[in-house]
C-alpha cells in the first residue's frame, strides 16, 4: 500500500490523527510482525538472567550456611529475572500496537491515545536500519536537530519494522522512488531516486578506528584484566575448600562452583565482546562503508545502516587533519530553526 491513499479508511484516519482539512494522506502502515528484533533486546535479557542466576546461587549458599540476608538476596535475584522477562517481551507491546501515517506535510507516530509527529520540511536527516534477517523490513529514523551549539538537542521520530522503508522515505521526501527499492540486498546505486545521478563515490581510508573504538577496547581489556585473575583465584579457593573439609560432592561446593563459573564466563564474554567491537568490528565496518554524492543527496551506508541527507541542508563544510595524512569532513546542516553538525 506504499504511496496509495486509502479511500475506505480516509475519514477514520483523519479523525484518529486529527489531520488538517487540506492534509493529504500518502501512506499508512503498522510494524511488520515476525521480524527478528535487534540484538539489544536479546543480549540485555540474557545478561540480566545470568546475573539473576548468580545472585540466586549465592542466596542459596547463604541459606545453607544459615547466614542472614537470604531474603534480600533472593529479592534481588527475582527483580533481575523479572526485569529480563519484561525487556524480552517489551517489543511485542511497544511495536505491535503502533500506527504510522505519512501525509504531504507531516509524519505521524501513534500508540493508543499518544501521538507524535514531525514536519516533513523540517527533517534535518534520515536514517534506515535494515533488519538483519528480513531484507525488505527496516526502521526509519527521522531527525530534526534544534539548534546548534550549547543548546543542541534534537527531535527524533522512529518508525520501527516498516515494510520497504526506502519507499516510505521517498514519500516523506516527496520524490519518486526507484523501481528497485524495497530490498537492502540490492546495491545502493540501484536504489537511487528516479532521475538521481551519481557525482562521486568513495570509501573511508586509513585504519578506521577512532578514539571511541580505542576507549571501548581499553574498557574490554580492563574487564579481562580484572576478571581473568579473579577467575583463577576462584579456582584456587575451590581447590583449597576441598582440602579444608568441604567435599566436591557437597551441595555447597557445587553451588559455589556454578556461581564462580558463571561469573568467570560472563566476565570473559563481556571483555572479549567489547575488545572485538572496538578493534575488529570497527575495521570490518570500515570496509563495509561507502559514501555516495548524488545530484540530490549525500548518502552514507555503513553495514545495514543507510543515512540520507539532502544536499540543500548542507550550508558549510569544515576540514580537520587525520592520521596518516588524511582529512575528516564535518558538515554543518541547516533547516527551519534547526542546525546540526
């Protein structure tokens, strides 16, 4: 239904979104069901569940040795497990009931009686994050930066799990989309607007690692530096406990072993994951990044994320020197009561 006015539901849509009398509906939709959720919705619950299991095991140990504080420890474990469950099921409630609408003036986001909108002419830039498993589904992020400087803030509207997001974005921009749009496996050059011409294209050069990647890597190495010696000391403590009369077949020893093993495993995974994200993933993403300057837009594709910036928003370009002998370009963007870097 992309680009088609829904005549049979025009009146209910107008009432639901309180459209202006002269406002024309271009597209109406809802999040696509069945699309895999982002990694954060799976990793965070897994982390909280592991922490909850570790806390619960230590609570059971306190109960075995008849020490106080068991109820507080078990309450914390239950809190972590319930939080993990809430985060795991949150997308089903947050996304399923949303309703999206694009008119010739505004883009609407509605959940129940709560509605937000952003004016199409005030959008500073937009971004599409394609789904990792469904090539025709993605999120559309619309950003209006207001203003530039110490009071910098931004208005942000995200349409989650939209079918053919680049087609919907073309409607928002008021242009005719490419007939090949709608699938991120199609090369970016083949999904340009009708009549849009490529003027320049390139990929980033150099090592592709900035200070943020270095900080993430150092933090990951710090986690490993603290966690691995602690795991070794835990193994030594377990061995000494057997010598001091706590048999390996006892419930207390087994619970302590499981708790320490889970802690060491979690610490190792977090440390290695951060180090990998800061170094190897940053370099891999550099090779999967491309810049495209067309007759209408500046496009930046980085993995499954595609940024679209209309050229008339760029009012100034600043240069800074980078290593080794390269140049970074910073674009100053302008719009109606909006300025951004």
